C-alpha cells in the first residue's frame, strides 16, 4: 500500500485533514474533503498478547448527503503486513485504506463490511460458497514456497523461521508452568519438534494437568481422552510429520465461521487476519468445520451456543473442499494425501485450541468432588453461578472430543 501519507495519531485524533488525505488516496479523487469525523467503539475481545481495538468511524464529506463509514483496528504486525502486502490479491478480503505497521500497536483502516446474513442464518448454499472462497485462498499459493518466502514477516503455522524452541526458552517465558504439573507432561523432545507451537503445547499440558486433577469432565472428557492428549504432547512427531509432508499454502490461521461476513449482494468477506500464516491447507479446513455449528453470542455470559441443526455436514464440507481444490489445481492437488492428514490436523487443533482453555476455566475449582457435582446440574441450575459459562460449551465439546479420540486412533 505504499508509505502512509499521514500519521496514525492524526487519524485517532480525528484530524479532518488527515482523514481527507486517506480518503483521497483510497478513492483516487482529489476533490473529496472530510469535514467532520465521529467514532463509535465496537465490541473488543482480549487476546493473550494484545487487545485489539475496533472503532467505527463516520466521515462527513463536503457536499455529500451521506457519511462514509470505515473500521479502525489496532492489531498485530502480521495482520497489518497482510493488508499491506497480500490482501489486495484476494477479492474476499476487506479493502484496506491505510496501514501503520508497528508491532502490537499496528493499525489498519478497513472498509466497513456489513454482516446481513450472520452465521445463524446460513444455509447449505452459504457454506458451499464459503468453501469455494477457502479454495480460492489456498489454491493460488499451493506448493509455492518461493512465492510465500518473499513475505519475510509471514510465519509458518508451526515451523520456526530461525531456531527451534528449547527447554531453556520456555523456562524463561513460562518458569512457573514448567516447575509444576505441565513440566512433567510435556517433554523436551516435544518442545523441540513443536516449533512455533511450543508455547501452545505447554499451555495444553497445563490444561491437561488441571483436567486430570478434576478427574476429567463427565460425559465429555474421560480417561481415554486424557491419555490420548498426554501421548500426543509427549511425542507429537508423528502428528506433525504428517502435516509437514503436505504442500504449504497461505492460511487464514484461525478460520472461525463468524469471521465470514455475508452481504445483501451475496458477497462473502473473510475478516480478522491476526493469525495469517503459511502451512497445510487442511488446518483451515478442519478449523472451519469445527466452528461452523458454534454460534458466537457475545452478549451471553458463555458467548457461544451450538446450533440445533447444522446447515452442512462435516463430510459435505470436506468433500466440497476437495472438489473445489481439484477443480482449481487439477492433478497438482492430491486429495488422498490431504484427506489422510485430517486426523492429524484435528488432533493438533484440539490440543492447541481447547486444552489451553481448561487451565484458565477450571484452575480455581475447589476440588474434584465440587466439579463432579457441578456437572450433574442442569443448565438452568447453573444460571447466575460462576459456572454459568460452561453452559454454551457442553454439547459442542462432547462432539469435539469424540472426533478427537477417533482422530487419535486413526493416526
């Protein structure tokens, strides 16, 4: 996107001259003038390393009856670089007006993408269309490491750019965890081979230690699940090697279903690229299939709800992806190899996406007896208690860990 013409501080201070410069550059029109700027904070979620700020700006224009809106987002360096260098190549990403790359204080100004048909209203046709766009993301850079290597800021999903994590690295960053239960679950061998995911593996080991102390989660997470997780954390090489053998491509990295916005004009846009990376395309596929039936409800204490009826089965999602990729790449796409790696991707997803949560959710549980008693309560009996947040997860996680155990036995 070139060098910014204005400083991000000017935009945050609602300097009309700065906003005029940004809008003129975006529209390529020198006769556009911003006369007033209003802002509205949007729902913000907290990440472990930084807190992204979302602000909707409304720009009043000279001699123009309707204001123009856009989204200001404080984000990480990776997402800002993505919008600067790669997003213009993909029509289903929001148009970026401005980028300011500065670590975890980076900013982007994006077009305001409405979500006229949110995830709860999706039909089979909507999911099929999104799968086509997912294939449109993966196919252009499929097995083209040289093309992807030109973006030196773009990380791999789990392969480190420079050096592998060591026990000493994690000891420095997470000394408390390594001196307690998690340190006895995860091995130096696992940390070395986990690459960029070594911290996530340690957090997963922490969650596993907590769940073991509570004797699992009745009806959801039994001894067989805990044993499988411990085995994978002790030796993740078979799992990771399966994924490393796949062609590398550009990944969204955290393809939650709610990151897709659908408009009145049947346009689909993929938002929130904080975790963009390179890696096996099956990662995005499994991530999306695991989230398609989990509805985001930020106004509820539990924030999530499993939909009663799925718009599309997992088998259909996977088959549709295989067909879409084969249509784009022909014989360059080995559907058999990708399909065989789904189990490995699912195990890695569950280890790094769910087990780390258990440590924070249940670390303050008084004892295993209290936890087992809580799980005998009905959802309505949990309302108003500190355990209310698990209501939205119980049904969904039962399916997640059934699939996890099946995938583990498939490896």
